[in-house]
């Protein structure tokens, strides 16, 4: 099974369920149909856990902003659509992104979280404790583990110096306490139905959350139980997984891959997940944001669908403010709305209790409705790009090759057209830096001035490779990246529809990174002129 383009959408991704799992699914779906208000002797719990992305925070990005300046992610949008009535068994749990304030665990946010996923493990443990709370809230209307106590547990368990065995012991102990607390009480919990969502580092947290959950569940009679209650993970919906835990591979020659601590050997999609849908970004190249694909080696597990969307990291998961970096000036002009609403529909099809679209409030409906111009441009780009289904690496390179070709084609006009013209002064400085660094890298081919109208990047790359070989010189990593990009620069391949799409809707995430005091080109001499690193399964 290959990575898919957004349209047509591929079949598959819901693995063959066992007879027991099919009965559980039917039972859950019947519970999601509105019932009368008569007291029940038993019922089911639907718990949705939402891990927000790096630097994304619902309070800061949504509630603290006027409507026209909101920049909340797709995680927040889907969280807001999830039913929230613990008395009826519907419970939603939101976890703010690393690098942002999370008062419940005493995290004030900051650069360590954004750069190194600091306190990501705390968020996973907190989410697991809230899942243990979910059936207790359904039965008793109160949590088993109050916030202050959960904070203490997180502080004791989530540490690089704490062995995983302690985490498992603590979670199993609280399962025993949950079972004892619910013994003989009504309504009886028939089943726990779990759905998990995440973006960026939050997607990595979501994947680890599921794996750690199954570590402490008991496998019984063809299914799984938590505190003796049947449990199923019905849906895992994630956008563009980035781990970058600890030190990512930013500089050539360093051994770190960004899979330290809680991300070590913990990202592969668990086979017990009924359905996983992963939307990944085709136009992301930052060294600090390598992709953790859901692919294992060269194959996808039967329960996984991975779809590659055009766009940078937050063009898929959301989180840009209107007009940032000179593109998407209105709330309904974000490219991220498309993979956001697609995830919403796919989750509902899987039985996740998200409110029907007609029952959402008007603002939430609008936030999940892309403008006609976005849809037209998106469809026109896909039609012209003709990036068919292939490996995730190959599809990314095809999309980025078109983007590089566009930047090269417009090199003489870049500073007199959008998005540069439409950007704020500070953003213009950052866009100028990435464009100039791109041209500087091409100049390193030593085959003339890239601004010369007759400069041929493909030919220059071939000649530079031959020159190094003739001189007996080995290619550096920077050389390899440069050759890979230059060999694919083809201005003739860029159509007017592509130009419009790139200029109006694709964010230059490398330029945006500079605004956060991270200039990759200044650090590694490579910058934007590379393809994205892709990790698969638990590979490093």
C-alpha cells in the first residue's frame, strides 16, 4: 500500500476486525444514536483525547484572540466538535501543545518545549490519567484523580530518570483503584471507546499515548480491558507527525535523530488501533521538523492510511494567523481547513461522536468550510501537479520539486510579487532571507550566477558532481542535498495554477521559523535547499 494523494481517497485503512471487535463496534455505534432521557443501568464511555501541536494552545490561539485573528489548529477545531456530556458518557480531553502554558501540570511553556519537546511525556501521562478518570466521571460525575493529585503523579512519573516500569506500575495501580471505586455502582460501564487526535509533536504524543495505553491494558477474550472494562481504540487521527524529542538532526555529522526519551521506539502505530488516518505535509523541509511516517519499512500496516497533502507543516495541521508570511489573509482562506474537515468527516464515519455538521454553531461551521477560491486553487494544483500515489518520500520530492522550480522561475520577480508584497515588513525580511539563501546555495554549484537568465540548475548540478569526482573529493551532506534539489529544478513544469496556489496559500515555514529565532541556514548552511527527512515506524 502506498502513500496517497488527497484525491482520489484510497480504500482501506480500517483493518479486518475480529468477531469480538465487530460486536464492540456495533455496540458503540448503537450507543451514539440519541436515546431518551430515562436513567440507564449501564452505558458506554466515549473518550476523545486531543493533543495539540508545537506552539499551539487553545486558550492563547482561540479564546484570547478576536475572531478575525484566531489561529487555532485543526486539533482545537475537532475538539470543539466532540460531544461533551460526561453524564451521557461523552468526554473530551484537550492537551495544549509543547512550548505553551499547561497550568494543570505546572508548565508555563517556553523555548525548551518548542525546541526539544520538553514536558511532552508529562502531557502523555496526564492524558492517560484523564482516560482513567473518564469512566469514573460517567458513573459518579467526579474524577477519580483530582487535578492536583494528577499533577503530583505526573511530576513523579514523567522524568528522563524514571524507569518505564514505574509508569506501568502507577497506571496499573490506578486501574485497580478505578475498578474498586466502580464496583457495584450504576450505571455499569459496558465499554470504553477511545479516539485520539494529534498534530506535530502532539501527533507523536498521540501515538505514544496509544502504545503506552495498551502496555497497561489486559488482553482478554480477543479484546482489551482497562480496569476490567472492555476498551477499544476506534480511531487515531493525526496530522504531520514530528517527534524531534531531545536534539533533532540539525547539523551534519551529529548522531541525534530527535527520538530520545519518550519517543524512543514508541511511535509505530499499535496493531490494536482499529483505524489510523495520517495526513502529512508535502511542502515541509525544516531539519527540525522531520516526518515520522506511519509506514513501517516500505509497507503500511493494515490499519493505517497515510495521505500526503500539499502544504507546509501548519498548512496541514493549522495554526497560522491570517496574513502570516503574506498568504491566506482571511479565516476561510487557509489550506489547512481542507485536511481539517476531511479528518472530521472520516472520524465521524468511524463512529467518533463528533457533532453532525448541521448542529455545530455557525462559527465552528465556518472554521471547517474552506473558501471557494481555496478549493478551486487546491483542485487546480492537484490536477496540474499530477503527483500520483507512491512512496511518501517520492511524493514529497515531487511536490517540493515543483515548489523549488517556482521559486527559481520567479527569482527575478520574487521581491515585486506576492507573497513578499503582501507580507508584513518583518515577514518580508524572513522571506528575503530564505529566497537569498536558496540562490546562494545554487551559486555553490560554481557554474555561474544563478540569477543569470540562462542558468540551468540541472546542468550545473551534473557538472558540479563531475567536478568533485574528477578532483577525488567526497560529497558533503550539504552537497548531496544541493544536487538533489538542483537536479529537479524545472521552471517549465510550473503552470499558472501552481503559481497561484504557491503564492496565495503555501506558507514558507522556513521563513516563519526565523521569526522564532531559528535560522537553519545560518546554523547548517543548508536551509531551505533540501528535501525532508522521513522516518518510518520505529526507525531512526
